[in-house]
């Protein structure tokens, strides 16, 4: 299926690994050029080399928890057709386990990072009368749990933000929508599972015991989220805005 995305320029935050790197592969396959943003310059370079499309891949190392660095990105790459907000690493733990500094650092990167970059790029897209913003959020916003209270609360805020902005943005020719991945095969899910295993079982090495009862008896593959992002970003889904798609294998309804 030709998604008619060839020639589009896509900026992906958290683009050095996991879902971000998978998004890069999928958008490149559709004929797009991509800008990958993440903190680690060396990892970004390795990801870009692995993608094998040197003439269509640009990397930019930045700390997206810092307002000035977000503004610098928008100034350096103003001609973006599709923004994929994906950077964020909110720690697991209950309310009494996490310091307020942990909350502030995590939300500075993901919650404020998504909000600020959306604001910056929405303004540019509004002037052009076209654009797409994809917020890769997370299923914990729909199904909050105590042992991931910081992440679930932040994700719920981003879901509300996406609906509010995506409800108005079509007036300017811009679509804003979200994707809520459930447990996906990334370094992140292993880290979270280790934290939960340490809290519940007293041993982080038993992290795989935290991954039971999964739909289809497996984790989501990053490419499955990336495929959804590309399809929903395409003209084939030109009426999608304000929506947050849960990609959880029906897990929310299993009881």
C-alpha cells in the first residue's frame, strides 16, 4: 500500500532506539527523510549508520528536558511535515518511592517536552496550513496503576492535551493524534519490569515474571507501533485528529 508519504520530512524524538528507531525505518521505507533527535550523539550516529540511508537521515543530539534546546530544534528544522513526539523515560515506582525531583525531571522530558514541541511546530504548521503531529504516549494513561503513578499520570495529561489540541488543529489544516502502546519490546520495558520486580519480589533479575498474561502471548514489536504511526500520518487517514489509539491487543478489556 502506497501511503503517499514520499518526500515528507519527519522529525522523531527519542529516535536513537526502540519505537523511535522503528519509526525511522518505516518512514524511510515510505520515501520520507528523517531527523532523529536524542541525547546520546554516539547512539544516534550508530542508529543512523544502521539505517543505511545517509542522504535521508539527519541526527541532532539534544536534551529535550531543556526548553532552550527544544526551541533550538524548531529553529534548526523548521520545514517538518510530521513530528513524532516519542522521547521520554518516566521511572516506575509508587508515590512514596519517588522523589519530587524524579517527578520533575521525568515530566520535563516527556510531558513538557511533548507540549512544548507541539506548540513550536503547531505554530509553524498553522502558517503553512498543513502538518501532522504524532504523540506516542503509553497505555498507563488509560489504565493507571500505583507502581507507575508518575508515568500513568503524565500519560493521562498528554492524552487530554492531544484531544484538546487535536480537536482544534484541523481548522488550520493540521492533525494531532496519539498512540498508546502497551508493553513493547524495548530496553525501556525491561528497565520498568526490573523496577517492578525489585519492588514486588525483592529481586530485579526476576523481571520476566512481570510480563505474564500478555495478549497473543508476546510483547508488541516496535515496528507495529511505527506502522500505525506511519499509516495514521498518511493521507489515507486524513480525518484522524484528536484521537488516541490504544495498541494493546485488547488487553484493557480482558479483565
